[in-house]
């Protein structure tokens, strides 16, 4: 058996010291030790609330999804279930988690196979290959993740394969509740009243949404909003279409989604996000002119947003409006990855939609950043809504072998708090294992 390559604890990912900097650098903090974030200019958002966007691009694999990939592997090693030299790690994904798996597996000395749909952005496949990961592609695109899960079942037959099952395993929940949740609280603290009035995140695995559980634990009045593509409105009304927002909208309630703390579901049109990225990334000077601001005013946004990041920003703006939030209120959201994943997608935009002249782009800006009605926001706090979402969850996960009694336990907040409460024991055991 080969030696395990040491990695950081949850606490070291939240607060890296000198030693843990050498341990993979999986953290929301920059070199200055501050949480990497941007507060969007109010001229851009059109709302008074402060919209605080955590920036995931600067994690080592180019998105924060490396965190759950590492946490799942680390917990598997600690439990003695995954060993270098004996196992291959399998990453069911739509891209960014797979890139994280390939990156972490490479550092920790495991072969990695990433199972993902064949119609994701080309840049995703390149990164996985670059880290030495092998690809196993399934038909379709983002909303065909169920096919990825079905293919994963095939790998389970060989006990040497270890599945880093982001949709099912709780290290994803633990990473985001502890590391992302506390980072979000810290990022928002200097602004407005220092609290968080709303947390907005578009779920893929719904790991990131777990940050909302930690924010709600601190500020119980915080509204947690899950966003979906209008074209694939599964949580909203069991809609199941195809869409263009890579990383989110996977046609299911994932096992690790704590639906108890999700207060609202809001819909965002998929192509608004692609066009929104075009506007903020490649047509910034036009947007600056539309806002009556000098050239360079929006330069801080360069490169740090991807398509789902735009979705989250549009969701944050709409929730701020819907909740009537003011200048003292903070809305936190996430930019999971950056522009480096999407040149091929933007190159395709003009081919799909025809020439984008100034008049058309200006109208699009108005529509995308100022539009969106309250009819596309659903309050899922009532009990019957929770029951509906539990039902969707059961439908998927009993098919993959989860028992009714396990799913029943997930209907109590104590289940989630109990899972979160395992972190101190893990964080004690890991340094002992590192020696
Ligand atoms: C670009 C992008 N945005 C958003 C998400 C959703 O994050 P989560 O899986 O934590 O819900 C993902 C997940 O892979 C992603 O790749």
C-alpha cells in the first residue's frame, strides 16, 4: 500500500495557516487572507441591497467544486475505505466536480475516471485530461445527470472503484456548510448591517446551498433561495427540460439537498445567463456607457464570472427586489467558476442568435438585469411544499438503493445538524493520521 498524501482539515480550509497553504490551497481566502469576493456596483444591480459575490475561480482547479471532491476523498481515506495504490476514484459530474476530482486524485496519487455528459463546454474536458483524468462520457447535457448516475452503478460492481458521489455523500454538505457558510458570513460582515438577509444559490449537487444552513444558524431570518433554469424547473413544478446553464438544474432533488432550509425557488431564463456573461465579459464598455460610468468601472468583474455565476447574480437581484431589501441588507451569492470555462460557449452565442449590434445588446441588458417578475418566485416554506420536495427526492433515491427509513431521517433538521456535528471528530482524526 502507498502512503497517503496529507491534506487539510475542514478548519484548515476555512482558516489556512502556513502549513495548510502547502496542503492543496483549497480555501476561499486569497494571499491577503481575506475571503475572495466582490460587492456588485448598485448601478449594475439596480437594487439598494449589497450583493456580495464569493469568487470560486481562484480555487486551484478553477472552481470551488474541488472542495467537496477533496473532502469526500479525505473522509474516505480516514475511514480506511480508500487507499492509494489500491483504488481508482470515480467522479460522477457535469464538469467542475470532475475537474476537482482529477486535480485532487492527481495530487493524492490515484487514477481518476470522470463520468459526465458529452455536451458540456470543451474547456471542461481539456482540464480533466490536463490533470491526467480519464473521461467516460454519457449522452446529453447538463440535465441528463441521471444517466451519469446510472453509468456510475456499473463502476460500483468493481470494489477497487471508489465513487466520490457528490449528489449523495455528506462531505459535500460538510464542506459547504462549514467552509463556504462561514466564509460567506465573514465576507458579508463589513457591509450594511453586517448580517445576511438572503443567500441565493443555483443547485447542481446542492452542496453550495448548504452554506445557507450555516448562515441560517447564525441569522434565522435569512431567506435561502434555490435558483433553477426556467427551462428545467424541477423544484419549482417538476419541470424537466434541457437548458444551457452548465453545473446546475440536474432534473432532481439531490440526496444531500436539505430542503427544510430552502425558503424560495426562483426561475431564471437560461439564455439570459449566457447573454449576461457576454455583456459583462465581452461588452463591458457598452454596459459601462449604459450605466453612465467611465471606462474601466466594471473591470473588477473581468474573468471572474461563469454562466451559473450570472444566474446567481440575477437571482440575487430578483430576491432583493422581491424581499424589498434596502441599503442595510446583504445578499450573498456565489460565482462557482470563471470565464476560462466558457470561451467556446460565447463563441457560439452569435452563431445561434444572429448579429449582436448595440441596440440589441442594450435592450438585452435592460431585459436581463432589470426584468424578471415575482411570478417566477415560489415560496416553498409551507409544509405541503416540503412534502412535495421530499416526494421528488424519494422518487430518485429509492431507485439508487436508499431506504425509506434513511430518507425519513433526512426530514428532520437534527439529521443535518448531526452530520455537520461530525466535523470536530474528523478534524481531530486527520492530523493524527497525518502523523
Ligand atoms: C458552474 C457551476 N455552477 C454551479 C454549480 C452548483 O454547485 P453545487 O453542486 O454545489 O450545487 C456547479 C456544480 O458543479 C457548477 O459546476
